[in-house]
């Protein structure tokens, strides 16, 4: 036992010596005494601290400063001083913006109502705007995303309810005092969203009267008529093309998808509020197409493309009258109604009667002779019987976009965009001449 105690004592002594040697070799000694009496250096741009200094170009500036021993001394600055007024004004403007945003946030936060995830208010309101029947009954629509909501408010559409997950999403929106603001969890917004990743803000608006929207002052003399467009994305894209090209108005026949469907609103990107739209038109189509108006219909059924190109001189622009003079067509008797016809037989009859109309490449037409109406239809459903009758009555012409690589057809909005912007090009060059 004594041997073990001696062995332990020797280990402790040895370890202490090793520790002392380690600390002696690696300890950093700091002498703070030489930093204690260091005098502060002169302040850079010291003249900026004095308000009574002339802010024009200063070559030499003398100011008095009290020394550490109580005496006054003069300091000369040889550096020119030219204040940056732009930086000063920008700083003031940024402070004002921050103050106004803070005031707006405080004002909005007092109106916000916090709702839980499974609150019945959210379920009832969203079910009403998701159903077309309830949407038309309550005269309400649903818009999702900051940009779409802002476009609607700027167009004069009145919001009733705003759901959001972050207060910063609504602080820049011009919301009136009657709008109800509900803050809900983001996962609840994602549950009711039509997007893979929701932007976190949904608005419920009153359905505006887009028929009374005034066309732009430089609108083209062009009317776009949609027939049997069932896909919401296609209809929204058509509306976007129509607004982008600057057409006078757009007409939706009864067979088209709901104008205020959420997918149509999303794909149109605010085009609903930028041009007159006449929706669910049934027997009033003749009021939009008057005598002497050029009527065209988009058609990809051009199996005889060689014949189309051979019959016309591609360097000449043709009017409808010249097209009919150079074309051999035969009138087809159409039934008065489609009640006694099966769906398959009706579609064959419509396609056969439509194929008898003259066809020409879209770029070989003279669009400047009169006002124009372009009829587009869904790729699957095609035209209705009433529309085909109107085409024969108004002596319409089919427009074809030539395709290569055995591509059968284009998306409806793509084909319309090609034709509509060719129409715009001809009108603009005609006005310059």
C-alpha cells in the first residue's frame, strides 16, 4: 500500500511538471500597460459635427476643440467637403417610406382576424367560390396571388375578403376599410389552392361587369369569338392573347368553360380586366357580326396544303371576295337543329360542312379591307352547328397555319396568337402608309 501511495504521488508530481512546462511555453502574455495611455486620433470629417459650417466647397476649415488639458486648440482641415444631397434625400425618402409602411402595417394589424386551421368560416367561404353554381348565386369569384389581386383592385374590382398567412403579403395592397382580413395558417391556404406551391394569399371579390369595360383607344378592329373551348388553361391563354394584341372585344359562346373559373383567371394573368368580354352568348352572335364584316375561322384540317399554296400567289394579299372568286366550293344543306342527330353523326356533318369553306394561309389574307371577326374553337369539340351555319351565311374563310414535321395541329392560343399578330402587323403598316 505504501508503494502504491508513493507511485501515485510521483505521477502527480510528474503531471504537474508537464503541465507547468506546457503552460509556460504556450501562454500568451499581453502587456496592456502600453495601450492604456494611448491618445485618441483626430475624428475624420470633424466639421460635419457642426451645423453652422458653410456647406459650399470648403478648402480650409478651422474649428475649436477642447484639449485634454483644458486648453482650446484649433484644428485645420485641408480636405474639401461637398455634401451629397442625393444621398441625404434618399435617406430621408427611405425613412419616410419605412415610417409609412410601419404605419400601414399597424393600421392593418388592428383589422386582422386570426383564424385556426379548421375554422368553419374558411370552409364555407371557399366552398362557395369553388362551386360554379354557388359562385354565380353569390356573385363572387376567387383570385389567388399578389399580382392577380393587385390587378383586380387597380381595375376597380372590389375585394370582400382576403385570406393570407403573412402580414407582409397585404401591406402594399390598396385595401379599403370594408375588406375583411383573415390570417390563417399557410397549410390551410395550400389545402384550398389550385397551385402546387401557393403564394400564400387568396382574395374573394365581387364579379365585375366586364362587358362594360371600355376598349383601349388604339384597339384593333378585331373581334375574337370562342366556341366550345372547354379547357380552362386554353381559354385563359386566348384571353391573354386577345388583350395583348389589343382586340376590340371578345365573345364567348355558351359551350365555353366558365369565364371566372380559377384556372382561367390564373392563366389569363389579369386579361379579364383589360378588354370587353361578352360571356355565355347564345342567339345574339349575329349582333356581333354584321354585313360586310370579314369573318375567318381557324382550321388545321388542311390535308391538301399543296392545293392551298398552288391556287394563290403568295406575294399578293387577297380579300375575301377574291378568295371566293378563286375557290371552287359547294353549298351544303344543314339541318335546322341537332335534336334528332347523334353526337358522332353531328360531328361528321359539321366537319364536312366546315371543310367545304375556302382555305388560305393566314399570311396571304388582306386584313385591312374591313373590320374582322376570327372564330376559334376547341381542338376536341370543334364548332357548333349554329356557328357553322353562321359561317356559311357570312361567307367565311378558313385560315391555316402551315406546319412541318408531321405536326397535326397547334394549341388554340398559339394559332390565334400567330394570326392575330399578323393582323396587327398589317394594320400598323397600313396606318403608317
